[in-house]
C-alpha cells in the first residue's frame, strides 16, 4: 500500500513506524528527519519528480512517499461490541468518507461501517482521513439489511439522517446507538429507512437544501456525543 504527503508520513513515522517498509524521497530531507527515517527502515530511495508523480497518481506528495504494510478491515462482529457506531450507506466519495472517519473518531465513535458496497479504497481513505483510519475500526457490510438486523439483535437503536426527520436537539439517544448517513445523491433508501428506529435531522436557521454528508455527520456525531 502506498501513502503520500508529509503530514500523513510524519504521523506514521511517529505512531506506526513498524508499518513503514520503503520510503521514497523526491526532495532533500532534513538531516534530523532522515536520521529518524533510517532508524525505521534501511530502504530509503531517492526518486525524481516524474516517478513521484506517478507513484502518487498526481497527488500532492510534498516529497514524501512510502510503501507501508496493508491495513485490514475490522471484523463486523468486533464492532458490534461497541456502543456508538457510524454507518455510511452507499457513500462513495472517498473525500467524504475520510472526513467522516475523522469526525467519528474525534467524537468518540467505536467504529465505522460502510454498507451497501462490495469494496473500499483504503489507500485513499487513509489519506483523506488524515490517518484517522488507522485509529478507528472500519468494517464493510455489503448487505445493509443484514447489517441492520444484526445490530438490532445485539441491542442497538438505529438513527438515520434525513431532512424530514425529528430535530436532533430533541432526541434522547439510546445507550447503544448507531447513526446512519445516506449516499451523497439519494440519501437513505425508503426500504432501509423503514427499518430504522428514528429519523433525525439538523434544523438550520436559514433555508438551504442540505449540508454536505460529511458536514452533517460531524454535527450529528457531536450531538450524539455531547447532547
């Protein structure tokens, strides 16, 4: 797995040095930092900008690229042991997913479930989450309905975000709760919405269609965590 960008690289170097296998530098590195890298791996390669752009797929690598050990998705059964989960149903934009991972982790969620999809681009999510994907367990559940049934069996109450829902400020959340966010374009499908325990919304002071899914998730996570 390839990661790039200075801040993400430095986070890994500080917190997960054993994951780093090979480091690729396209710019001159501070001697002190180079010494820290050399303590982690002896596989340090100097590459030109053309190679760096190719490895980072044209992204802003800032001179730091690394090959790291792959991270694995978490087991859904482990996440069911938590008390606060965030579910993304058919959310596809990795920028939104990464931002929601950051918010979910910051507000104390025990894990994040991506449902209604068969695969995830973990490389991109690590980058867009600013490494929060290393901290927050993430599970993939292709069948949303099966996932809902299993969560209910272990005592979770499920709350879905929708503009027509109850004002989140009026909701008292259950001890075991899961927040579901729908896709960027269509929201939560009716057949899924019907299986949830309560539909909640963010009441805004000014008329506007809706918040971006990642912004809405941050607001709702804060309400769930802090009332």
